[in-house]
C-alpha cells in the first residue's frame, strides 16, 4: 500500500517532506530528499495524524528519529485505508514486542521469588540489591512501556505483572520484608521443638528471632548472662538443620575484651 503527494504540490511545497510513503511487512518505507528510508513499525512512537488543508491532506507519522510528513494527498479514502492498515500493523508489532518484554518480566519476577520461595530461606537485603542490579535495563524499560501505543491491549494479567515489577523496582524490599516475616513465623513454628531443647532452657522469643534472621550481618545487643552463647550455638545448629551449610562449613568464634 502506497501514498504519494500530488506532483504539483510535490514540486512547490514538499521541501523537507516525504514525497511518498509505502507499507511493507517489516515497516514503513518513505522517500525524502530523493533518498529511500525504512522505519520499523516498532519505532513509530505515536498514532498517525491527518490534517486537512482545502482539498488536500497532510499525513504525519512520528518515529523515534524523524517525523514523516507527506503532504498534498488528495484521495481521502486511500488515506483512511492506509492509516487503518498502518494502525493494525503497528498494533501487531507493538504487542509482539511487549509480549517479549513480558517474558523478560516473568523471568525477572521468577528470579526475585526464587531467592525466597523455592529455597525456603531468609531473603537477604544483599540478594534483593543484586537482583535489582541484574535487571537494571529491564526496570529502565518499564518507564516507557506504559506510555507505548496499544499498552492497554495487553491482557490484564500481563499488565498486573508489569505493575508488580515496577513496584519492586521502586522498592525492592517491599516483598522481601513481607516474605521474611512469613519465613520467621514458619521457622519458629517448624523448629519450635529444636529451640526448646537445643540448650538446657528453652530459648526466648527474641533468642529464636536472632537465630532465624539470616542477613549478611546480624547485630545482636545483649547484656551479660542474657544467653548470647546459647544463641550462637542454636544459630549454628539451625543453619545446619535448614541445610544452608554443613557442620564442617560453619566457623564459630567467641571472644571478649580480655
């Protein structure tokens, strides 16, 4: 499908404008300054617009790097058919691109969840930071994907996952804190008997919390005789019970000022 400006208009007014534009399977081909150029449908950033001027019309198509302007178009029906087909092909190309992006989003979300749900472990702040660094490019793309034409044509489930990833990108700790809260409850309940019997006296609630929380660095403030050594012993045993490390991989050091 092809549109051409009228010959008279082309000779008088077409300076800096395209003299013709053609649709192909891959994208738009247009002639400007006697040079044939090609633009894919994905690179079109806005819907085509039509402006009427007396008996002729002007077609404008905005792309990432240029604006295609074809003036002096007389055949209104041909112009409307052209725009209809162009919008259809834009929709197909944009949705195909967004579906590929959604596959990347699904992989990024699965990677985020895997840090906690599949490994049955505490989700460390450092792991959330590494995840954000790994998917920086994808998180940057999300800023423009919602503004893209035909974004609203994506299935609701896909758009929800875009929203969820966007929320995680803004605050990676959002899910982590919630998941860690669930993990702490699960671990304290599942290993209740272990915490009751690991030392001569059952561990207190705060001692159990100190054992279960597994950040890269844990600061536990406690006074003399409050059970710091019991926490160290219970923590080493809990790590082994959870399968996070073997006994020969655990090093425990205890020291005082003297």
